[in-house]
C-alpha cells in the first residue's frame, strides 16, 4: 500500500517539532521528560510500522529499548546493574537516543522532501509542456485552489498517449492525491 507522501511529511515534521520541545525539557531536566519521550518513541515506531518502513520502525524500537534499559537502572552499553548514578545514566541514555532519533527522523524527512521535489519538477515540466501544446489554457490555471477541478484537468491531460509513461513514472513515487496537491501548487505559481 502506497502512503500519501504529504501525510508522511506532515507527521515527520510534527515529530521533529516535538523533539525540539523535548530537547528543551532535557536541558531543563524536566520530570515530564521521561513520559513524553517514551510516548514519542512509541508513536514514531507505530508511524513507521503504519507506513511500512521496517528499518526505521526497528531503529525506533532499538532506541526505545536502549532508553528503557537505562530507566531500569542498567547501563545500556555494558549491561551492568548500577548501584549509584542511575539518574545520571538515564540522562546520558536520553541524550544518545534523542540524537539518534532526531537523525533518523531528519533522514526520513529528507527522503520524503526529495521525492516531492523530484516529482514536483517532473509535474512542472508536464504542465509547461501542456501549456505550450495548448492542452492547457490560462483558464485551466485559474482552477488553482479547487482540487476537484484540478483532478478533472489532470485526468484529461493523462488521456494523451504521450503522457501515459510520465504518469506511470510519477505514480511509482507518489499517490494520485499527492499529484493533485502538487499540480495545484504549480498552477498557483505560474498564474
């Protein structure tokens, strides 16, 4: 199942915003940090499972296990049971896992943005080509903001045999709804 790419982007940006807030709580050594952080790790793991990204799902699980090991009074690197310094051990584990989770989320967001950017470029070329060959008119560009009408214009364009291969290539990367959103943005920019 292909997932709405704009949804992925929105979720990843939301997780990164929450990480920023957690960084502030980490610095302040807030008592709420632990529960908020565990909740975020669980949600990230569920999100990656939902979209079928097994490697990031496993990475989130790994970071969660590392942090929870520290919470149980065990040094996650040596697996020694600690008698003293348990709280400090927990903060060190939080720092390491926060850094790793942030990196994983940023990497996933970069991939999503790259897909959208490449597809947007391809769609822009399709729209400009359609304008040049009079398949699209200036009136069609005025449909920006009306996704339903953008969809019908896109479907009309895809009836052209010369664009079938381009459409298939685009659909390998993103969903139809992503296409309509990107085409709407293109129409808005070139009006």
